[in-house]
């Protein structure tokens, strides 16, 4: 059981800055995120897109913003638990017991949900029968590429993941690549590589096709793909891979007894506390009159939620407001010498 | 005001007068039309405001930007007549536009 003053769910910009605020006022915290990397939507959806409305930062990309926030956390020791989803939050007298998908448990008086629009999950194939093959002969990510050796693999998607795996697997497998349109959005060099491999017969490319049916009882025998003009083709394949990107799902958060309205959590604007004492929601996932889904709003919400955490984590101490410019206390925590 | 018709997956039609300048997505969200999630709030950073426009409207709408097509790759069951409703700005030219909302977004 991990004990901490505050557990943050979500390692996006809001969660990161809130960790900074917590550490600055002398609380410890840990962060859990379902993605395998730090940065949330900024790193998953728009790492290269410039952002123009961060105060005092005229222009930065999602990746730069993330790196700056990570740098800002350098003075502090913060434990990240990546590739883990928080599945359960349960009350135990005056603490919350939090369980993750990897079986870790935390005991904490404060849970801060900075979960964006929920956790990122792979977008799945539409036909119903796909479910029964999932993780057996149908995958949305690859853990062990050896299983595909000498087999026929059909890859769906038009982005970097689909193209990279098509190139890689074509070395030892028979690869079909299926995409819903003629243009691929992956890196040009990889697109060119796929076209070369198509010419030399290493990859079969089917564009303007989508999956319509999977045939087979226990194992996949073949699939039907449907062209934009309704023509249907049958392809024999052993494995099916779907790389349609990630979508955001609210997931287990819906089961924690919080007031949820249109996938957002209702909070007050003093502590950003939910209807459950000690559970806060900040950033894109929270809602209140006048809410703006801006990164800067998340920073403000996190700063206030952090102060609210102090009361529950240190019930016998009084929180005193201080500036980083003048407080020797804060400077010490930041690892700086005071004048 | 421009009349936009939203057809939800249960075949119910919702005729809504949407203020010009708003997007087709905002028209749906503000009037509680189910099935348009708009997770990213209209930033073309997700595909949860995906709709199918009636064939006869395909050529009348402004062309898709690359970013919209890229996002549609990640939509649930995209088709030739798929659009992101956050990219369709309501104006007099859209009077009578009908969009079908997919059975699900996520």
C-alpha cells in the first residue's frame, strides 16, 4: 500500500502543474496515467502543433509545453505510475483507497482527477464478431512480433503505427495493408517505403476499403473488406491488426459516485472539489458555471485544489500563503538559496 | 438562424434553428441532441462530433482540410460522406442541411 498526501490521476499539463503546487506547499504526491508517457492530450494528440495561449509563452508545441512542465518539476521527487489506469476509488474512514489496473493500491486523503476527457483507449473495429478474436488473433497493439512470423497479417489504418508495422512485419510475414482512403497520413519516408514494398510484392495494399466481416470460429480464417463502391473482397489472413489511433473514454471514473454531466465532473470553484469530500476534479474533465477548456484554467484549478488538499493532509497545521520570490521555505523546497 | 436537421441513430429527426456563425456541432450540443460528444470542444483534435451528411450536400459544403480527413481515420465507421460537424460553420448557405449521427462516437 502506497501512502501519499495526494494522488493525481492524469499526467497532462494540469496534473503536472498541480504536482508542482502540491510539492511547493510541502505535500507529497504521486501521479497515475493510463498512457505510457507523460503529457496527456498534449503529447498524444498534438505534440507538434503550436499552442499560442499559454500566458507568457508566445508559442510552444504540445511536446515543448510538456517538457517545460517536467523541467519545472525537477527540484521535486515525484513518482509516476505510467501505463496504469485507476480502476477503483473507495472510501475507508477518512482516507480514499485507490486501486490501479496493475493491482497497485494507494491510501490518500486527497484524490485529484486531472483526467482530460478520460483515458485513452484504442479505437476498435466496428463489426461485432471482432470482440471474440481480441487478444487472440486480433490486436490493437503489438507486444510480441514473433507470433506473426510466417503468417498472413492484415493491418488496418493509415497512420504511422499502421505503416511502421506493415514495413516491419513484411520482413517475415505476408502483409496486407488496408486503409479507408488513398492518402496515408504517416511520415512521407514510411509512405514511400510502403509503396516500394508494394511494388516488389512484399505488401498488398488495399485502399478505399474497410473491414466488413471476420470469418472463422475460433481462429480467424479470412476477412471480408468492402470498397467505397460496395465491392467486397475476401482476404485470407491469420491475424488482424487495427491501428486507428486512440480515443478517449471516461471509463471507471463514471463509477465513483461523482456528479457527472455530459462526461464532465461537477465541482465547486473554491476548492474544485466534487460532491465527494477529498476528491477534486480539475482541467478539461471538470465543469462549473463559466468553465473554459483551456490549459491556463487547468493551472488555476490545480493551484486551488492543491491548497484544499493541505487541509485534509495536514489537519493540525495551518496553511500559510507565501510567494516563491520571498519565502525561504519555498526556496528551500525548490533547492534554491535564499538571499 | 438556419434550419439544420439532425437525425439520431434511432431515426428521430430534430429540426433545429441554429444561429449563423455557430458550428453544426455547437448547434447539436447546445440543443442536447444526443450522439455528438465533441470531446475536444471543436478543436479538430478528436473525432467524436462525426456525422454523415446527405449525399446532395457533399459538394455544397466547404472542402475538408487535411487535418479533418486525418481525424476521420479515427472515427467510428467513417464513410465517403463523413464530416466532423465542428468544421461546418452554419450560414444561410446551409439552410436545410441534414446530418445523420452515427450509432456511436467512441
